[in-house]
């Protein structure tokens, strides 16, 4: 009877080449394992080996690294744990490669998240958020355009004596029974760019006609936007967006109010 099982395995090897056989999760393939056990220990041991492999060489296993001895092991579907020497090499390499991929993905995710966070913060905000500093903030009023307040914010580290100034734009909106304040911060080197942008819009855009929907936008480091777009009435709509990706922080201005906003920016530029 033992010979019968060995012949069956040899016929399997002959009819199905190695490249076409199902990938085994064990270091020694199932057919080789059953063949050797049958050859050494007889038919019944061979049949037990076949049953063991049939029940466990399938999905449901888990490759892991033992935290005690740092060795790679595998837990089978019957909850038996086997050592690295019995695990298929491709699974060990795959596990290591997957861990590398996970580490790389985590690193890139953290890097991008930090980069995005820093990218959306003005230099003044970064300065005021430094650890180990004693910060003094002085709010210098410039003026108002409707409900939008324009200020110069002077931030001083009272320990080092260093200071920085920025443009602060504040707009209050009603949210139910309360009032929500939207705030934007523009660095001193961005104010000139905003002034130039508004002048270009006034001189080159307001007198033009757009054939398609068009947006003209200035954007600061922190995500503040100022600009205009061609609306369905075939007119230019002027807007400020105080906070990035926050449509509730949008402020729509008439042309005369846009001029007032520009005049306040000119005043602020001289005080930064």
C-alpha cells in the first residue's frame, strides 16, 4: 500500500511540472513532505502527513516576528506555530518587503502631512508657535471694510527680543446664536504681492469680458485668497476667502469696497 501512495505522488510530479503547481506555504513542498514521510515511516504516517498539509497549506496562516527572540514564525490555520526553517522563503521575503513598504508609506504620509501643515502656515504663525518662547502680541488697527477688520500683528519673543510683523485679516460671521471669527495671516513679503495683484485686477480684468467661466486668484502661504470670477450674470464677482477650503469664510465685495481694501493694504504696508 505504501508503494501505491508513492506511485501516485510520482505520477503527480510527472503530469504537473513544478512551475504549474500551487505555491506551498512550507519550505518543503507538500508532495515532497508526504513522499518522504511515507517512504520512511509507512502508509499511515504518510496519510497523516497528507491530511496535515491538506488542512494547513491554505489561506488563513499568518507570518509574524516573535517579539521575544525576534525570529520569524508562522501560525497555521490549526493554530500550530512553526519556525522560520519550515516556512517558504518567498513568504519570509514577502513579509520583510511588505514591512519595508509599510514603513516607507508611513514615512511618506507623515512627511507629506507635516509638509502640508507647514505649507499652510504663515511665517508669523510659525514664529509664534515655537516652543520655549515668551510671546507678546500687539494688535495695531488699520481699518475696516464692512465687517472685515485689517490689522498689523506684531509678535515679539520677549526672551530673545526678536520680533516679526504680519497682516491680520479678521472677519466675523454669525453661526446660529453665536459669532464665529475667521482669521487670515499674511507675511510682510506677501503684502506687496497682494497689492500688485489687486491693481492688475482693477486695471486689466474689470474692463474685460470673459468668454468662459474664469477665476483670477491671489493666494498666500496660509491659504488666504483674493480675486474675482466671471459669474452667470456676465459680471466680475470680487471676493476674499479668509481661510483655505472654508466657503463660509468668503467675503464678497463691491468695486468701491475693493478699492477701500486696497487703500488699507497700502497703509498696512507702510507699518510692517
